[in-house]
């Protein structure tokens, strides 16, 4: 793998510090801080505090890459299209789950190189579980000091009881129609990038996504899942999701374990 010049432990610590800031807000009556952004999605003071901490932390690293964050200013395509390597951050993935206080939200930090995710760090503030993946090196989970290598499970479309993940907060009739093709599917409702970590850790088989998502929603999870043996790809083209596109919206996609 290319040496991108950063230390894993530094990135993990940045994610933990952002997660701690999120939990400080989570444990208070933060409802008055909820605002609606121009795209009609919610943002809280926790999103903004996490954004500031992550941006400051990444910019303080010895190796300097631009930081693009959901809660920051992202340059127009003409100004970023030739940037070879940059951080792509979702400071609080699953703001709706945060507001509902169900615990399914994450801190997502990814490194993009030539339109591909090559490193991802994903932290779950409520549980303290950390996930990370490095291109060509593997994917890992750490919980209470115990680290294990993650690997997806194999499955086939014809088997009974395929474990299909769906969103807690983004219900789609397309999902209901999609799962009808399987025999006795087990439906698992979870929020944020936690869904793709369940696939990476062999605890679910697939996650079809028909609703809108952005590049920062998937970048960290994608490399972790790929390094665990899974895939995330555009439903129409069958190609892996790409980054730093002119439009930062993702196409409809599906995340899978090992399909046989």
C-alpha cells in the first residue's frame, strides 16, 4: 500500500475526541440546538463540535491533506477535481438517530485517493467500538481493548433467512419490494454506517439503499467493508462507489458480504 504518511493511532484518537464531544451533548437536553440545513436535514451543536475537533485534529497532522466535511465548506468541482488525496469526514453520521437517542450514530473519517476510499475509521460513541480498514491491509474492530480482524459471511440469494439491513429513519417502498425476492428474509433495522459494519463483521448479509446518501456517508464504511471481503456498488452500473464526483450524491447502491 502507498504510505499516506499518517499514524493510525492519531486518527483513532481524533475520532474518540469527537465522539466524546458528541456524547457530552447527547446526555443533555439539546433539542433547542437542532436546526434544519438548506437540504432539509437536521444539524445539532454536536455535529458542529465534532466537525471542529476533527478538522483541527486532521489539519494538525504532519502530513497535510485538505479536509472536506459534511459540516464544512466543500469547494466547487472545478476547484477540487484535480486534488489527488483528501480527508472526507462525516462528523456525526446518523443525526436523526442521535436526535432519537437510539445510539445508532457514528464518527466517520475517510481518506480518498484518486476517487477511491483507501482508509476508513469509524467510531460508535455510545458503545466505544472502533472500526478501521486500510487498503490492502485488512479491516479491524476494537471493543474494550480487544482487537479482532473482521471478515464477511458468505451467502447466496437462494438461501433462506438472508439477513437484510434496512434504515431506521429512511423507509422506502422499494426496499419492501426488493426483499420479496428472498425466501424468509430476516429484516434488521439499524441506523447510520453501523449497518455496513454489521456486514463487515459477518452479522448481516446485505444492505440495499434506494434513498439519497452523500459521499461522506459511505466513504469510511466502504473501505472497511471491502477490506473485510465485501462490496459496495452502484446498483445500475455494478461498479464500486466513486468519490470526488461532480455531484457528491451517491447513486442507489447495495452493500454485500461475500455472495456465492
